[in-house]
C-alpha cells in the first residue's frame, strides 16, 4: 500500500466541488462536521446519504450516481467495510479522486483505486490540509510534521 503523497493531498484539496459519502444526521459525527467546515472554507459540496433528503440545509443524494453534475473528488467517511463499494461507485460515476478520511480506509479499497487510475489519499485528515485550517488542525499538522508523518 503506497503512502499518500503531498501532491495527491494538494491536488485533492484544490478541487472546489466535492461529494461527501458518509454525512451523518448527528451533529457530533465527523461527516457532519466536515460538511460544515468544508462549506465554510468555500467548497461546493454534494452530501451523499442513502436515506436522508437533506442534512445541515444541504440537499442529499442517495448515491454518487445521482449527483447532478461532475465533482472533482469524493470524501469518504464511512466504515472500512463500506469503503470498497464507495470507491467502485466513484469509478462508475467517473470520479477520479478519493480521500478516505482516517478510519475509513481499507486495503481493498486502496488497491481498487490504485488499479483503476483513481488518485487516492488515505490515512490523513482533510481538515488538517483544507485551508484555512483551524488552530487545532494546524497544531495536529505541526505535530505530524515534527514526527515525520506528513505526506512527502
């Protein structure tokens, strides 16, 4: 499994239209938090939820195939057991960039991306890199830099 590169991170966060799979109705869940934070940073977002019609005032789509227009990438915030199906759905929807939020990655999903020309970021927190990063995300990034864990 290849490490995530700094170039892959930069390429993904430069996309200003993103789908988010795994947005939660619960305000305390990361998918909900990411939706609010990325929206505040100026991203145009398309939440994907199999049942919800809207979350945080945003219309939800039941699948990546239902998106009304192309997106630059998909942020995946689901359990690892579901991630492989999400990346297969991304490939079918012709989405060529995937960010597997920490905790969503699975070896099978990463391998699928690598074998199918999908640029994949995994093992990283998008909120550490999407600017402007909040102070605690900047602190997290600083610590990871100190420990040599940031993408190169």
